[in-house]
């Protein structure tokens, strides 16, 4: 059995080695995509274009605008006179957020009933979310600062903490600076590895069917399962090499700290890649040509990205979509990669994701073999 599997694997290695341009693209494309995605998907939004309608033009309004700009989240690009002009600037795309400060702002602040209108362009999700969160936090901090100055001017001696009914100490674990690279790199590695493992395996099997060489292989004593295992072996090796490249780029280029065991990540990555190649086998058995197989792969990958927790947390998804996301290996490997790379946890805390991924491999290979056998008959 193992000799027959190795014979098929040797044949695949020879085909890969002869096509040097494709091999080079397979090795470099994941790294290129990682760099592009890593920089393009930066969710740390700063210097948000801000338009200001300061109808007061007094020291209190100047202090409030300075509090927004010195935070680093906002950059004033234009001063206008009215709320209508602020809205127009947002409609035309000249700014992403706007502030309307009413007249007599200093007097309103002294009375304690000053209100500032903060307008955010909600058509851009990440920018609007960042602008909303930053605007609210900066306004609260500025209000607290104004309150403290008023207390000091009154001559009262009071502890800052005693002014607030609740004091909260927030500590962010594993990513204290909220760097989006640290969050995205493990997910990107999972997405890129699954994409490559599925595509490579799907194309290699369908190519055999299109060229007619699959019949020549099947007249030999090899069994369908042995043929499947032999064809995915080289693809697993290529995907592992790419995984090492991706992790190295994440650690040394993007500066993502690697907290866990490298050998644990490597072994579980092989399991994950095996699951991806098994899914590619299943897709190849139902595809008639390479164009059809690539269309199915693109559809599967798009659904997997949406439902697997790559972009959005699965906990907030409806129950039906969470169940649907369980059929994709990436759903289980993303928590594994984040757990090992970012948290440094061990296998004892990862079994809830490792075990379903192992069951997936057995089910996918068995189903692909059965469909392949029925297709031949």
C-alpha cells in the first residue's frame, strides 16, 4: 500500500518540479498575499478627517477641538460655519466626521449643560466605528478634565477617584497595544494555507481527468484511496513550506510575537492542511474541468471566510450560520493559530478544535473516495 502511495507521490513531485514557474508562484503567492493583506487590512484607524463648525470661537471650544486632534485619532481638515456645511462635507467625502459646537460654549460649560453634536459618516464601517468610539472616549475624558479644573478653582481638595462613582481598571491581555497585525496575522495564515491546500489538490486531480492520464493510472493495481493519498502528499509539503514562510514573515516582518510552541503549531498545521487537501479532493471529484473546479473553490472559500470567524466573530452569528461554519477546517484552525501564536496555550486547551478537525479529515477523505469510485463506475 505505502509503495503504491509513494509511487503516485513521486509522479506528482515530478510534475511539480517540471513546471518551475508554477512552483515559484505557489511558493511566493501566499507571501505576497500576506504582505498585501497585512497592510491593506489595518483596522487601526487614525488621523480621521474631521470638519469643525465652531460657532462659539472661545477658549472652551478651542480646548475641546485640541483634545480631539492631540489624541491622534482626528485631523481637522476644514472649518465651516453651520451644521448643514458639516453634513455637506461628509456627503462629498471631504471628511469622515464632523463636530458642531454651539455658540456661547464657555458659558454652557460653566453651567454644566454644554452639548456638542458629533456627526460620523456611517458608510465606512471601520472608520465610523473608530470615530464613534474615539469621539465618545475623548469627550468623556475632556469632560472629566473640565470638571476637575472647576473643582480646583472652587478651592476644594478632592481626590480624583472620589469624583467618579465607578473606577475601572482595564488590562488588555496578549495584545496590549491593540495592534491589528497581531490579530490578523494568525487568521491570514489560516486563510492562505486553506486556500492553497484546496486549490492545489483540486487542480491536480482535475488536470489528470482533463488530460486523460487518470485512466492510465487506474489500470494499475492502485486503489482509489491510495491514489488520493498519493496525490495530496506533495501538496501537503508545499503548504507546510508556505506555512513556515508565512509564520516567519509575521514574526520577523510584522513583529508579531510568537508566544507558544512552534512544534505544536507545525504539527497542528499539518493536520489542518490535510483537512484542506481532503476538502480539495472532494471538490475535485465533483468537478468536470479546471474552470468549474476553481469556481467551486472560490465559492467555498468565500463562504468559509464569512462563516469561519476570519472577519467577524462567530459568537454573534445566528445559530444556523454557526452550524454551517463548522464544515470548514478554517473555523477550527483560526482559534488554534491565535491560541498558540498570541496566547501561548498548549494542546490541553485546544482539543475542542483539534478533535473536530481530525473527524473532518476522516469524513472528507472517505466521502471523496466513495464519490470518486462511483464516478469511475
